[in-house]
C-alpha cells in the first residue's frame, strides 16, 4: 500500500498565472489537459440554461431533474441525488463516512483522482491507498482489491471507473462480483467518464440496487457543462438521505437543474461524442506509439504515455507548441503525461512536439 505522494489539489486546465509567467497568450493555447467533450454542450441544453428562471430559489429537491435522470436510466428517482458537480457529492459521501464509518479508513484504489483523498484529509477520515501496478499498465486488479478489503478494516473503497488518469476499468462481471463479495464495504464508484468510454454499457447496470454502492456521475465531461456544476449520485434511498444530510440546501441551481432535464433528452449527443472520441483516441495513441513512446491501454478517451520528465515535457510543449497537456506528477506519476483525444489540430501539435523528443 502506498503513502500519499500525490498532490490532490492539482487539476488540469489553463493556469492564467503560469501563462503570464511564461508570457503566453491564453488565446493561442490548445488544451489536451482536460477531458471534456470537445464538441461542447448541445444547443438545446444551452437554451434551457438561458431560459431558466433565476429570480427565485431553485427546487431544493431537484424533483423534475431527478425524474428525468430516473427515466433516462430506468431507475427509481428516489435513488437519484443531484449535486453541485460530482465532486461535491464525493465530498458529501466522505463526510458521511467520517460521521458513521466507525473511524475505519477509506481505501483508495490508485493512482487516481485526488478529490476523495482531499475530502478525507479535510474531514479527518483515515485513508489508505492501494496502487495498481505500473508493470501491468495500471490495470485494475480485482484480486488485489479483494485481498486488501478482506485483510483491512476499510469501511469503504473509492474506485474510479474508468479511472482518471489511467483510463483503466474493471469489466462489469468482475466489478459486480467484487461488490457482492464485500457486502459490508461501501463502494464509492466514480463514473464521471463512464458514458464516454468503451465500458459505457455499464451505465445501464443497476448497481445502485446493491445497498453498498454509491455511484457518482457527472454532466461535466459528456455534456461539456464544467462551468455549470452539475452531477448526480445513484444509491439506495437510505444512502441518498445520508448524503443529503451532509449538505446545505439549494446546492443545485435552477439553470443546472434545467440543463440536467434537457441533457437527458440528448443521448445521441453523448453517443456521437463517444464514438468520435474513442476513434480519435485509438488514432492518436497509435501515432504516439509509432513515435516510440510507451502508451498505457485505455478504456476512456484519454490516455497516459511515458516520458522522462513529465513536468519538463509539459512546459516544453506549452512554450514551443502552445499546447497544454497534463503532467501526472500530482497523481504520483512524474514520468507520465495524460492527453485527451478529439481535437485534430491539438493532436497534430502534440505529435510534432513529441517528434522532437522521440525516445
Ligand atoms: C474522476 C473524476 N471524478 C469527478 C470529477 C469532478 O467532476 P465534476 O465537474 O462533476 O465535479 C473529475 C474532474 O476532473 C474527475 O476527473
């Protein structure tokens, strides 16, 4: 098990202060460091956001939006909870584990998204990490998770499916078997990227019917609504009530609720984006392999590849090629870069930049 060498507060995206320090105009920079649908939000979703009435308080139960998500997923709306982005829901789940987890630790399957660990630190919940092996391409190893859960006193496990930054995920049969083998462990499944991945059919698995699963999803990535802050959790009604008890009222604005309702009417927007992005990832990763870099297999639309010094290569690509990629140092992987596929011009810049650095 690893300590926590990662900086859980670092995220992708343009940093205006860094650009100013380097004397770079943000307008000329292309960004492969974030994994949001590059096609943007659907026009009908944008119209719904603009039309939303903001003079009065939002429906604090998000009732219509919960019903819209429930009918899109064939799931009881009583098992749906909306949040101010999925990260807010993750923090609320961690807060609940702190209150009622009996002081037992949260197991984090890493290397992964840092927010659950940040939340554990903030709420003083003990937390341990089980890192997947680099030699296995960071494949999610259900057997090792199994052994760790059987041997440890963990009250819960955080599993990102597909994982950020590695793009790896468990197949659905393995995932269900793992959950069933540990009925006393709470599974926090982060499925923020599921709908844009090759494992998207898992979105239809009714995992929230397991009383020990909270699955957290986001409209940030597939519907490109990062700035609006909208995500949702699927869980047992008991868990929904427990998560809700951790948060202030009105966490989900009226425009965000309207966007969720409108987004549920646009499954083709996500399907088309997924088909395009997966094909783009396959093409880009093959081109990076052809340049001699080691690429980690991915189920998502982003992927990792190995470089000598990720921070140095990142800065070089930014300075010379006006291209932002994600150094994975903050995930505890200082020799890996993560890039998202989908922007042909940015991909070309990446390949040009990597050509100069061929190993
Ligand atoms: C794995 C993962 N989960 C959740 C989130 C948070 O997404 P949201 O915008 O829904 O809060 C992110 C953001 O990068 C992420 O990478």
